[in-house]
């Protein structure tokens, strides 16, 4: 029996264009000013040190603050899932949400599906490459209202990459469930394969023009409602 329904965000609960056309440009525009103004705060200082360490290990370069900012901007363009970048983006986006510069996009079928899962006595979890902080912001300040009371678990790449079997095994261990008691929804076939290999059941969410695959697929959660 499935006890936890686990969701990807981009392309699954949220339009991928929101991330790439709203959130990423916002963080790019704000990055330099934010880092310069907050460089001595613990979270930002730690992120700066992480960037320095990564570039030193990968390129054997010692970066100054301006170069670190440029490196962060480059990583945004190439969509690198670096934890320091994700941390800083989360802090920047927090300001954007609080100041009502935008709302987190959530498809209209998400809230009723989450509610149906909870009504049936099961739990909702999120697993995204974005930081847990960023995940909570999207759902807390969403176009469909505050959905965070409906979500029990949040996971980011601290548990591992989303295309790695071990990440899904770790999630199962952390929620104290067997992998076969978790059902994972994503639009990305490589993620579905990893989750399935770990023992989870999976469904591809093929919204808009997303290509379908060998996995069972749905175009919206309305079509899955009766299975809960």
C-alpha cells in the first residue's frame, strides 16, 4: 500500500517556465547587490566559502568576491545545482515572495490532489533540485494559496542527485517507509527510472508538450484522483 506520494516540482506541480523565466532572472538581477550587502551574515558567508572551495578544487583558482559573484551568475545560466547557489537563490527569492514581486506557480490540479491524498490518510512529500527553503517558498506563496500545511516532507539534493537510485533509498529511510510504500511523480524519465530501480512505483506527469515515455503517464492529477 502506498503511504507517501512524492512529487517533483518543475514540470510536475509547477510550470518549468516559472523557474526559468521568473525565478532565475530575478536571482541573477539581485545576486550582486544581495551578496555585497549580506556577505558577513553566516548563511551568505558560508555560501561564499563553498563557492571558493569548489572553484579551487575544480579549477585550482583563488577567487575574490567579485569573481565569486560572476561565478554564481555563470552557474545560474548553466543551471548548475550547486548547494551554495541554491542557498543564495532561496534567500533572494524569499525577499521577492515577501515583497509580492511574484507568486509561486502551482497548477490548479495540485491543491485538490494534495487534499485528496491527505483525506485518504496518506502523506505528501516534495523532492526537488531546488533547496528545501525554495520549495517551501513556492508552495507557501503560491498562486493557489499557502499549501505548506498539506506537505509533510521536503527533500533536496542534500539526499543525493535526482537521477541516482541511492537518493530514493535514502528518502525512504528518512521517512521510515519501504520504497514500495512510496509513489513518485515526475516529468523526467531519468528520475522515474532511478526511483523505480529503488523500488518505488512511479508515474510520469506529461503536461503540455512534454514527451511521453515507457512509463505510465498522466497529463494532470485529475486523472489520478480515483486511484487514491
